[in-house]
C-alpha cells in the first residue's frame, strides 16, 4: 500500500488552464508567462508519503518510509 500525494493536481489540470485562457487577452504578457510557469511547477511535486508492505504471513508486515 502507498499513499501518493499530488498537492497541486487540481490547480494544474483545472484552475491554471482556465486562468490562462481567460486572462490571455486582458492581461500583460508577463502575467500570462507567470501563470504558465506556475502551471508547469504545479505538476511536478508528486511524492510517496507512506509505503507499507505486508507479505503473505500476517506477523511479518514491514513498514517502509521514503
């Protein structure tokens, strides 16, 4: 079993694309570049928070932390 954390996935997939689309015509070029950079960065920090292996024998479970 693993607990995988994707903290900014919702922003990466939904919020930033809409902001970029909506603000592209009304904002400065710099603002759009900053939003695109933020979107790129938001897709990066995915990590395993907790990992646990349990073999067939119940009394031999092993806890793994990254």
